[in-house]
C-alpha cells in the first residue's frame, strides 16, 4: 500500500467513524425501537385473534415483507411529499426501517408466543387472570427469551441496512465514505474501511447479544445457587 | 353446590360427552374413574370452561348458567371460586414457586403484595414446599411441582378444586407425597373432584365415585359401595383390570 492511501485511510477513519456513531447507531436504535413496538402489536393482535386487526396485521406483513426495503424508503421520502406529507431524511429513514423490520419482528414475536404451551395460559386463566394479564405476566415473559436471538439478528441486519439511508440524503457512515471516495478517487480503500467499521459495530452487537442471552435465561446455574442459599 | 346437567361436548364428529350429569356437594370428595379416552379430562375442562361446551347447564353456588351461551365475564366469575390442578402441573416457568402461588392473589385479586406473600408462604408450608419457595419450576421434581400447583390452587380459597390425574405424570415414588397432600385437604373438608387412576386413594379418600365410559356416566355411588359391590358389569370389568394393574 502506498503511503498516500495509508494517509487517506487514517485521516478518513474518524471522519467516517463519527457519523457512524452519531447517525448510524441512533438510526439503528430508533428504527429498532419502532420495529420492536410495531412487531409486538402486530403479533398480539394476531394471537389474540382480534378480528379486523388480525386481517390488517396479515396484510401489513404481506406488503412490507414482499416489497424491497429500498423501494419503501423511496416511497416514504420521495413519494409521500406528493401527498403533502414531508419528512426530513432522518425521520423518514427511521419510519421506513422501523415499519419494514416491524413486519419481520411481528413474525418473530408471533412464533415465540405460539411456542408457549397452552397449559401456561390455561393455568393463568384458572387463577383468575384476564387475557391482557395473562399476556403480560405469563406469556410475554416466556416468549421474550425465545424471540431474543432472532430479534437480535434482525437488529444486526438493520445496522447494515441503514447504509441504504445514504440514498435518501441521510449523512451516515456510508454516505461519508462515499463522499471521501469521490474526493480522493480511492473507492476500494474507502469502501473497505467503511466495511471494517460496520464489522466492528456488528461484532460489538454480537458480543452484547451473547452477554444479554446469559442474563436473560431465568433458570441459570447462578439463580439456582441463589435459591439454594436463600432456602 | 356445583351441579352440571346434560353436558354435551363433541370434538368435530367425535361426541366425547353424551349428556353427563355431575354434581358435587360442599365438603365432598368425588373420584371420577374410567378407562382412558372415556371423557374424564374433557368433563373437568368443560366444567371449568377450558373447552367450549355444546350444551349443558351449570349451577354453582348462587350462579346458574346455560353453559353453551355464557359470557367471558360470567366464566371469570365462576373461575373465581374454582381451581384446577393439571396433570402436567402447568406452573408458570418464569416465576418461582412463591411467585406462582402469589400471582393470582396479586394480579387477579388485587391482594396487597405483603399479604399475598404471607398467604403464599403459608400455603407452601401446608404442602411441605416452604423451603423451596425461591426455586423455579425447572429446579423442582415433578412431585414438588405438583405440590406447588396445589398450593397455588388452594391459595385462591376456591369453593371447589378440580384435579385431573394429578399423579399420573409422576414417577411412582413421587405419587405418595402428592396424594398425602390431597388426603390432608380432604380431611380439612376441601371440596374436590378428582380424576384418578389411583384406586386405593379413591376408595380411601373419596366419599363418592363416578365411573365413566364412552362419554356417559355408567355408575355412581358411595365409594365403598361402588368399589366393593359394583352394580354394572362394565364397572366390575374396569375395576378388575385396575386391581390387576396395581
Ligand atoms: N382437544 C381435543 N381435540 C380433539 N379430540 C379430543 C381433544 N381432547 C380430547 N379429545 C378426545 O376426546 C376423547 C376423550 O378424551 P379425554 O377427555 O382426554 O379422556 P380421558 O381423560 O378419560 O382419558 C378422546 O377420544 C380424545 O381423543
Ligand atoms: Mg385424561
């Protein structure tokens, strides 16, 4: 590698990393929060068998899983202004990513919820819990650890997919790399550098996942020992 | 105190309950026996509305309902005074033994946490599980789980407890600890309907026995009478086979 390239890589590193931290990560987290809530609601209306809403949820999932994310992003950012709905690039991206991933998370939650044995629900109802109480106290706390690995995989995919936001003028990690690549005529080096930063982020997330998964399981050895001591 | 009349239930084209009359008085222990597939579980599940009923009437204390046309609200009212002990325990896996027993009190009955805790510990003591209060179901043996499930049932202070083969998922050496708890409850005058294959337990503890086969009640009566002098040939055959098995 020539000295020039090394110099470019070094000087551009923080220039790419900073929008990564300031934009890519918040974009990922905000979109994920939206997709989490949306997914939860779309899953619950399906398992609770709420008539009109169940049909709506299936339709929603069908549409958002069946069309490209980039197209959804364009419809929201470039298309909606035609209907008088004008959004800044960042909220438009949050909305597009959140709504898209919401469809996937809905399926994750739904399959986790239906994996809970019916006996759990029946026992809850026999001690007098109503349906919402049964969900909140018994079903969701058991479904969440089942859903967790898939939710986290979706989060990691989302982190990488946020690079699509560069196409609707959000100045995030990848947009910055593109700009520097254009200026320096070193696309190979710059895009590889961007890739390395994404890789670093997703590796951190993977570590976080492993750590959280250990915390989540309620029947761990540690808990057993605590119980032993308290007894 | 609890009476069900002319109960009908089909699964698809399979008619499982063909007009059952069932009744239990306060303080009574009724054993429900019969071959596997005769509809015993379905009967208990219909009484507690875990299955949708096709036809039938229920009288429970002051309450009287057409079982096929009953609202969710009315069902909850009935369940308020009714407890169910499942064959597979169905303890909440995300809660400790204590949490399991407290849950109905705190969440459904809005009992103050500290009071609920006290009641729950008392119930766990009663079933000999006080020292395992902080254990999760996965850390307990089947017999222990079932005793916690019984503690959870009695904590609701129900008028009647329905038991669906409470010991048949257990290893033989664990059944006695559960049966002992049930004997204690019976002595205290708890009203219980028990589906069971434990013939000796049924004979000793039950005041009355109901023998079901093919979705009908074939014979019923005081337990000594049914066990020692069954009137029906089918009852006699069933008991002979049951004794041989024991
Ligand atoms: N959920 C169900 N769906 C379809 N058939 C069922 C269901 N539950 C029970 N049955 C059928 O009802 C009959 C009676 O079952 P059950 O009440 O479990 O009998 P028992 O408890 O006396 O062994 C059986 O033929 C069984 O296959
Ligand atoms: Mg059965």
